[in-house]
C-alpha cells in the first residue's frame, strides 16, 4: 500500500465545499452593517475540500496510529486497558449530548444524578468522604487538591505551611502542580529499593510543611509498605497527605487510599476507569477528600436531597476551577464502566492487573535488568537489557517492539534508572497476549546480541522511521503557514 | 469470568506458578494488615449491557432537550455528521499521547493541522496543542504573561464571562498574582478607567470578544493602552467568530485564548470541550502544554513530533510555568475536522446566518414593547435585553414551550437585575424564533 502523506491543506481546491447550511430566511440584515474596524481584514488559510476528501483524509491518517484495538499497549503509568464500547454509546445519547450547562437543575436531573451517584461510588471505592468531578485531568486534580490543602491551612490561620514534600521518584506534574498552586516542592530521596526514605521524610517535616504528595504504588510499581508510618508522621507534623491516583489500578479492591490515611486524592478516570485516552485527552481527574475537607471542594457542587438534585455555589469552596462540571461525557463513561463491573469485579480488578505485571516481570528478568527484586504491583520496571555489552539501549528495544506490532512500554521513566523500561500490562490482557509479548522481548534481546544494528536502526516497518527531533526544535515549523514560509525559503536557496 | 477479564482458571494457575505464589492475595504482602481491604465494596453487583442501556436511557430521558437560545460560553452550533464518525475510530480514540511518533503520526498530524487552523483564525504566530477549556486557558495565559513580563498584576475586564472570571480568580489567588477588575460601562470595558489603572506593575490586560453581553468591543484601543505601559494584551475570543471579526492579531493581542466548543463540539453539559491558546513567535517558549512540530524522519520523509519539550513539567518539574500534562487531543480533532468541513466559506455563512437570526430576534422582541436592547452596541450572535417582566415568568413560559433562552443575568451581579441573554446560531429557524417571540409577547406582569 502506498503511504498517504498529504496535509488537509494540500487537498484544497478553490470552490470545493463539505458543508451544507440552511438558506437565509430574513432579508434586511447583513454583517456588513458592523463597523469596518470590528471586521476581519486579513486572509485566512483554511482548506476547501469535499466531504469525501475529509473522511478519506482522516481515515488515512488514522491508519498511522496505534490504538488499544490495534494491539498490546503496555505503556507504564498510563493504564492502557480496553475501553468498552458501551460507554461510547451511552455518552452519545442525545439526552446527554444536547443539554446546555446553564439549564435549570430541574431539567438536567439525569446528569446531576450521575454526578452524585458517581461521586458516591468513587468515595466508597477509595475510602474518602466526598468528591468533585469538576477537575479535567490528573494534573488538574493535583492542582485542585493542593489548592484545598493550602486553603485548609490558611483557614486555620496557619500561613507558614507552604511547602509540599514530593519524593524524587514522583511524576513531574507533582512538583509543577505545587508551584502553580503557589507552594514550594521539597524533594526527598528514595531509599535503595525505591520507596520513601523515612529518615529523609522525618528530616523534611516541620511547621512549614503543608503536606506530602505520594503515588502508591509508587512510580517504580512498588507498594510503599511503610505507608501507615508515613501518613502518621506527616499528620503528626500537622501536614495533610495527598494521594496521586495515577497508579490506583494496582490496588483496586485490595486497599483504599482513605484507609491508608490519605486526606486528598485524585483519580484518573481515563486510567483506572477505562475511559479512552483520546490521543492525550480528554481525561477526567475527580478529587476526593475526607469529611473534614468537603467544604473546600470546588464550585459548582451537586447535592442530593429527597431524590432531587441541586446545584449550588459554596462560599467555603476554593472557588471555581472549570467553566462548568468538568468533562461530563468522560465521567459518564466511567460511571457506565463501574456499573458494568459491579461489586464482584471491582474487587478482582487490581489483583489481576498485579498478577499480569508480575508474570511479565518473572518472564523477562533473565534477559532484562531487574533493578529491584521482589513482588511488583501493576507495573514492572527494568533497567534496560541485562547484557550491556551490545550497545543496544532501551530506546532501541522500544523502537524494535513497534516492528513486531506492539506499542512500546514507557521508557526513561522513572528517572531513577538510566535505562528504565516500564511495563504496565493491565488486567484486560490475556496470558496469550502476554506470552507473545514476552517471546518478542526475549527475541529482541537475542537480536541485540546477534544483530545489534538491526535493533539500533529500528523501527523498519512503521509509517515513518526515527525522527530528527533536533530539527523540529530548531526550525520550529508549528503550522502550515510556517511550512509554506520554510518551503519558500528553501526554494530561494 | 467477566467480559473485560480474560483470565481462565488454567491461565491463573500457570501465571501464579510462574510468579511463585499460591494466591493473588500473596502479591499484596506489602500492604499493611490493617489497610488490606477485606470486605466487599458497598456497590451493587455487575449489571448486564441490557440493564445498563435501559438504566442510562432512562436517566438521559430525565434531561430535557430544548430548542436552545442560550449561549454565555456554550452554543448550539451545527455539528457535521462526519465528525462523530471519524472521531470514533479507535486509532484516534484509544491512543495515548504520541510518545512513540513512529506509530502516532495520525495524532501528531491532526494536532499539527489543528495548530495551523488556530494559527490562521487568530492570526497569531503559533498555537499549542490545546488546553482543558477556555476558562483554564485564560488563567494559564495570565501565568504566561507573568513569566514574560515578570510583573504580578492582571487587569481583568468586568465584561469577562463570570465563569471564566471565577476560574481566573481562583488560579491567580493561589499562585499569588494580583487581580483588579476594570469596570464595565454600558456593557463595555472602560478605557478611561483602564488608563488610570495601568502602571509598571501590570503584566496584562484581559478582555473578551465578543464580551459577556455579546458586544464586539474595540479591543485595539485597549491593547494600545496596555502596550503603552509595557503590559500584554490577552484576548479571549470566540474562535467561531474570527472568520468575520478582527482577529486577536489585528487587535494587537500578545496571547489569544478561548474555548473551542463553538467549533463542532456538542454542548454536553459543558464538557469536554477544549481551550485554544496562541501567541507571538517571541513568546512560544513560554506557551504551556504540548506543541507539535514538523520535521523529517531518517529517510527524509516529512514527519511530526512533539517539540520544545524543555518547557514542560516532565523536564522542568517545579520550575515549569504550568503543570498541564496532556491536552484535550480528541477535542482538537473535532475542531480540525469541523474547520476542514466548513472552510472559510462555511464559517462566514454560519456567522452571517447567526447574525441575521440574532438581529431579527432582537427586532422582534423590541417590537413587543416588553424588551429593549440593554446596550446599543454592535453584536453578532448574542445579545442582552432589558425587561420589566420577571425573569422567572419568562423562563417558565419558555421552558413550557420547549425553549431554553433568555438566561437571567441577575445571578451574576446586582447590576444585571432586569437583564436576560439570548444567543442565536445558524441552527435556529424562522419558525423557532417566531415561536419564542409569540411565547413572550403574551406575557404580562
């Protein structure tokens, strides 16, 4: 098959169109009545194409993408599980798609009921008291959670607590969220097995500490076995505990953040609750808190009373952090997923995800460097190939996997190891799929020893080969206009 | 077993043996005893697809769908049928952020096209790959202005949408930036007041076009004032109107932001939509979020990749100017397909129809003698009427007639007591407009 390589702009022909609109129905009104100073003067660079042009173009470029239904997608820390079709069908129902967010509460009782029911389900599943579904994504949830933490201390008149402890293994969003919330991140080192170093934690604690952010299992896929001691120490020092829900999938049904002593949590619905990642969003990052902190949740809030649902703005809240109710059609899909799983399957989920990861870990540890022995949770981390003499790096292994029809795992994260490969298989993958992946990983290890160039120059079968990233950053061609200007410049030379 | 869990008994046995444990619970030995979750969740048992479909259809039926004459940030625009068909392709829908560009050229290319379309509509030099929504994008634009100017105060027009204002307030409060409101006079930002408020501490002036009342303000004048004192102009513009209204670039904006819901995205109770953000070349490195760039692969083929990542949180951590990680990628695809379908001609036609419908409705309402245009200023598809009719009476009459419109502004401020807002898009027919007028002209107080 010939590879399709056009931009939508390159299909354009003057006069073509793909839309149809009603005819004007009143005479005597025209935009030319608007003062000239308010009207646009400069040209537009928009395509003129037919409807078939549009559908064929986007169908063709979609074929250059790898999706979960294309094959195994073991991207660590991203929980790329199967995204059920039923959620898509429900979210498209006109009764959900065609409602305006400013409609009176009495006319959107179905949407508000889902809001209330889902926040209660998340509370039960996580062990917290109440939730807001308004945050748009995991990083947004972190920001909102830290705003709550800050507001809590300030309301008590404790203005000194502006520092947030973050382990050095944390996702980059953790320290960045602290900065955006107007706080300072204090990084503490991990101990040799990748967990929080209690001595370092104790040394960091003081009356300027607002709290601590922690992912559990942590970004190395290890459960923080000192978790009760950690939360006790932080609470004793007057701080709050924030749970980054990025890795909640591991422990679903086996342990709850609330029971571990966490006060504030965000959950990535696009990870644990199976809503599609959409090429990078929209996600959804509900924030849950303990009873004591419920008043701080952002506006608007939804409350139930006598089977009726109300929307209100609380003066106690941290304020508004989204235009309306967050990514409604995303959290609606998560609700459908939870109904679908029900009590029995929610209980089993984390165990199966964890078993899958351990199975992969045990099957690959002879060929790949396992830096931390022992049981892992829902993901396992290797530090590159065991045999370092071949010169084949983690990047090469990842690219070679693409040739074999697998998406690559997360690479070079966590930052604690120089050649990190982080594999998260999720519970929706079968033993057959895992076995095929394992066999391929072992085959690549052999290739690295026998034909290292083949691996170092991979991928060989994808729509494009390795990209010149330096050129992208240097030339900064960020739009079709930039591209045309660059092309003209080349032509002149 | 359950349909999303493929493990057979034989699989479980073989896998546990390989791992060297007897039961799955043995894998959770690191979980302290007191924390290990023993009981069942207080959640109902698994529902079948048939049951879920029935339950959710019933819930959907409890949401009333109206003929929509409401706007204020969310609009009932035309959604070309090709959008829902194309965005549901699993290659787009189920992929993650394009970390492996060799197998994500589909996502990267449409992001590049999206950035190109935002670039041309705003007239700015470069756009990022999208933000969560227009309100958060506006707040992040304020942070960006702080980073560029090293100044700490943002002057916000009183004609900014109150929900956007509320989000900006929250963000600025926590980040420790100062916010001052520029008073609105007769529905417009007061240039006189702005002149007095500007000084060397002001990082940016934030205005909206068309503003909260639907009025198309002369932003150029306000931008000149801002620039004179070394502040930036942040313009929050309804992207759907930019094919016909002066672009943020023409207005002299340094940062253009806004929501893209009006470009082919369903209202869906306000989400998901996406926020756009674009700026001048010299500020590109201060843009938050993902940016896609064009490059070449090893064989010289045109290719796309996420670029300028040294700006982002995963590299800069606590020094990053924003904590945003993902974008609203799939929503950017909605916008890209929508704009491909509409082109310049379609956008202009849709705006012309909205303009005609809105002005026809305004005239008809004034003819009833019960409504008066609150501010006699230029508008496009949205406007505010003043009336002595109680807003509850209006609202009830309209809802009973299957119409949602005349949104009362009273809840946004005591100055707005007798004001109600209308929006008319290209979807509204003459019969619908006449029906609305017929419902209201019979009301009395």
